[in-house]
C-alpha cells in the first residue's frame, strides 16, 4: 500500500536537489511502501540499493 503523499514529497525533494527523475521515482516508490513492522522496512536488497543511490542528493 503506497503512501501517495510521502511518494510525492520524496520525488519533489529529490528532483529539487538534482536527482534524475527516474531514480527519484524509484526511491519514492520504495520509501512510500515502507512497512515499519518488517525488518529493513520490508525493503529488498534492490530497494535498499535504490535508496542508497538517491540518499546523497538529500545530503547535499
């Protein structure tokens, strides 16, 4: 179940900081589907890799 508000905010935050749109969309999809009741928020290794790629844009 995707949190649309979180998805939109994540895409906006990433793209405003220069993140490529495709990567921003992928990372937003991962974050908006996080499940705090699961280990690693329910993220697969691929999901984790996407977020790791996007994270530096938020740390600028």
